[in-house]
C-alpha cells in the first residue's frame, strides 16, 4: 500500500539509480580503506531516509546502523551512547540474548548478556570495559569520546567495516557543553579508518553551514549529495506502477494535467518541497475520492525543482 509517513525499502523503493550507485560506491571505498564521509541533503520528504535504509538492505558484508538525532530530545551527547549501543547490538547481535540498547534503556545491567558472547569475551580488555560501562557511566566529555571511538575500536578488533548513518544531523548544530562539541566529534571521527559516516538532513543552509563552510570543524571532510524530487518520467512511472490495489493511476492521467504544484504554504515549513496536488476535475477520474490522501500520495514523490513551484506535470 502506498504510504508517506514511513521510509520505503525493498519492493516499494523506486528508482534513485544514480543516488544508490553513489552510495554503493561510498561503501566500496570504505571497504578499500578510504575514510570517507558523506552528507545527504534534500528537502523534507524527498526520500533521504528511504535511500539510507535501502542501502543497508542492499549491503550485506558491511555492518550498518542508523540513528536519528531526534531520538534523543533535546539533542545531547547521549546520542553517541545510543549509537555505541546500537553498533555493539549490530555487531554481536547473533550472540546476544537481548538487545543491549533495550537493557540500557530499562536500567538493567549488560554483564550477563555480554559474558555469554564468545566474541565479546575475546575482545581486548579496555574495549570490554567501555562496552560494559555503556549502561551506567555518566555522560562526560571523556565518556562521550569513548562512545564516539567505540565503533572504530570494535571494527578494528573484529576486522569489520561499519557504516554509521546519522539522520537529521543539523539538529546537532547547537549542541554545546560549555564548549562546542562538534570539534570533539570531528577530532574523533577523523582518526577512524573502518567507519563510513553518512549524515543526512533537510535543513539545507544549516547543514551546509555546519559541514561545508570554512569556519566549520567539518570543513572539507564531507562529500555532499543533493537529493532532488523525482524527475517527471520517474514520477509518472511511480504513479502508474505503484497505484495500489484497485487504485491504479493510468499513464494518460499521470501524464495529463491531473497533477499540479503549489507552494507548500500549509506545511509551515519553508524547507518543504512544493506540494503537488490532484486537480479536482481529475480526482474522481483517478478514483481518488479522498482528496487529502490523494494529494499526500502524490505530493511526496512527484516534485518540482526548487524555484519552480508552479511547474506542471
Ligand atoms: N525511492 C522511493 N520510492 C518510492 N517512494 C518513495 C521513495 N522515496 C521516498 N518515497 C516516498 O516519500 C515518503 C517519504 O520518504 P522518506 O521518509 O525517506 O523521506 P525523507 O526525506 O527522509 O523525509 P523527512 O524529511 O521527513 O525525514 C515515503 O513514505 C514514500 O512514500
Ligand atoms: Mg527522513
């Protein structure tokens, strides 16, 4: 069924051939030992998270975790504890009886679950101490450094590669603990060889300021990948192949003037892509009686390039 509130993967994931090729290339470079970071930038609902999840589905020889900065509210260094727990869960997962992240959230100890893992037992002692401390240590700058460093040390010990994706990365822009924490993140990440960092977000200016401006601690560390709404041909292909049972959108309708764009003034979000709507004269011909859901259905996958909000399909 067509839905817009959740990222799509697998059979529901459409097109994005060039973007996926670039993401696969990023992983290939990581495997080859290059320390690369990639920032995915695009308007709200353009499909950023879907691409990241589809990448994780397609790669099987590299571990993959995704965290969203909004999981920790307000944004804080706790995000890197979550990230570290998720990495250990991912890497030792098959040997663990329970998720460390869940145990930590429930205030439970990790020891019993960890000690049952042969891979954990064979890790270097300092690394084991850090992992054991994940559930209980107070978050200080020093502990944040240990959390930030943990994925690399684990990947090194186990000769693995890991992709860490951080969604809505721009939310970390204002993160301070007396001093700015972005330099702490940068200085730790830049020593990593086995971790590929992918960050994404919709706050284009904020994200660009954060990672690409000369004064930024991340200056020249990231490659940028801009994600645009689908081009017309892909949009029509998606509408005509993914109409959902009993609600097909035939090619002629998709190609006709059934769809239009208007500024997304109701979203209250200047970053939102122009909204695509179904012209009322076509709604019943398309079998789309619920106008609002019909509009939502097409608005998120058929885009106009920014700056041409009145463009017609
Ligand atoms: N490649 C795709 N194929 C089919 N549908 C897609 C694709 N990408 C995005 N969509 C549609 O757009 C919706 C939003 O996708 P997604 O959540 O990945 O966007 P986003 O850019 O991460 O959004 P947000 O700004 O809210 O984080 C999905 O629910 C799906 O309906
Ligand atoms: Mg998203």
